[in-house]
């Protein structure tokens, strides 16, 4: 909207805001590139270009970490950063199309396109956020339960270091160990806002915990579990969930379609989770859906976790996923909702179910990248993440 007094457009206001942000990290990056990559050939007029590509440019060149951020190879040092991309390349929990194990690498590759400067968000991530790529957690492809233990320990390490975890899967079975790694370090209740076409609240699927089951275990609240069904000798299924993730704070957005929701429906009904279908969304609108989700997730909670299944976006836009279901969100709707949700702050986020072997033109991994950028960009712009106050001038 133009400013009612001056008539100035939002875009131009944002450009003025961005102009106040120092470019010192940009300059340091160029100096570093020249030092490590050597001086360019004599015919190159732009002397900020190095001989070997070592920084952000060109987007198609180089060794890709997420956003070409620093690789935090020594994971003990992850607390030196404000946010950390963590890959979890695991898809043993899929029940239809596999391939999400390649999700983190695909998101890293397409993320190199972005330079962190966003006019419509009025934010410069490169300058305003110390971001790293923490690499991938060592998952065990043949064993879901051992993988869950690795994941919770790894995510807990990142979270307690102080870095905001940006977790990229991997299939949605990871929702449980991801939240476990975070929630065990939070004293109050943790709300969960879950974008998906599927409920993912059933207890087991084909005799195991799969990508259809994360919220059953996360929001279990120590209620009794029928161990005769859950073959406790084989697995960790006696581990009956998290005490501070009550079902009343689980909000599921975008649910619908014709696949996979039968077993979870009963659990959602019994526990009283909040299910916002696509039809509800049509009636509530973008703003109404986001504010309802925030109200429910934050009720008596100390923190909120965002779980974004890329299949919540229509497969016309996001075909590279394990369980596509037509009739989902348009990208612009989903991105606006996650921005509205991120404004209130998050304790961590995950994007799951990106399956690059089924993708077209990297569209799905690019949307996953956009969900991440729009979330962390919003959090930086409202001061819930990063260090805007340190890089903004007085002019
Ligand atoms: Mn799903």
C-alpha cells in the first residue's frame, strides 16, 4: 500500500530502508574471494572478480552450501552463528515415492541463486544474519529408530548452541525427532504449526513409525500406548512422546484430499488437534488462517515450531514430493502465511518431503528454499533473529 500521507509506494520505502544497511560483509566477502581465489586476468575490468570463484558469484559456480554460507565443518562451533541449515537426508519413512534423502542437496544447489537481498521484505540476510551450513546429520538408511536418535541428538546440539535450526529433510517421519531435539530444551509448552495435505497423526503405518506418524508421537503426552501393537522389543516405540507438546497446540493447515488420512483422523479427533482444511482456508483467507493458527499454537505455549511439508503447495508448483495431492496452496498463499506466522517468532523450523528425483526444473526445491528465506527473512526484519540493529545506519 502507498503511504497514505506521502503516497510513497511500499517498494520504494523498502529500498530506502535497505539503503541504510551497511554492506561491510559484502565487502569482506569480496576481499576474501580475492585472497583465496587470486586476482583475475588483466582484461577483467571489475577487480572485485577473482580468478577462481570463491564467493557468491556466479550462482551456477562453486561448491554449494546453503546460500553459499560458511560450512560449519567443526560442529562444536555452530554456536558462533545465529542460524544453521541442517540437512537430514533420510527417506526410509516414506510410504509411496522415496527420494527425499536428496532434498538437502537440491535445496543447497538452488539456494545459490539467492543473494539474500529482498526488496519486498526490506531485508538483507547476507548482512543482517550470521548464517552457516552445519552439513547433514549422519542418518542410518535402514533404521528409522536409530536415525531418530541421531536426529534428536544433533538438533538438540544445534538448538542449545543458540543457532536457530533450519532443518531440511528428508521425509516427514523426521517431525518427531526434530521436535524432540528442540522441545526437550524448552521448559514451557511448544506449539506446532504444521502445513500439510496430510494429518500425519496415526500411531504406526505398516508396522513402523513412518512419515505418516510424527504428530502421534510428538503430541502423545504420555498417554498409554498399546505395546502389543507397537512391538517394543524391536524399537523405541515405548518412548511415548513429549510432555510439553500438547495436542491442543498442534495446528494443521491445508489438510485434505483422498489419500492417507483415515487412520490419523481418529487420533486427531480423540486428542483435539486443530485441523484447518483447504475449504476452511478458502473461507478464512490468508490473514484469517494465519491468525487462527497463531492463536491456537501460542495458547499457553512458550515457543512455536514450524513444520512445512512441501506437499501442502499444489503439485502443479511442487511436483517433486513423496505424496502429491492436488488442490493445495498456491506458492504466494503459502509464502504469505509463513511470513505472517514467522512475525511472532519461532523456536525452529523444518521443510520436509522435497523429493528431487520427481522434481521439474528444481521448482520444488526452489519453493522449499523460498519458504526458508521468507521465514528467516521475516524473523530478521522484525528483530527475532539476526542483528539488524548492528548494521543499520542513522541516515
Ligand atoms: Mn504430506
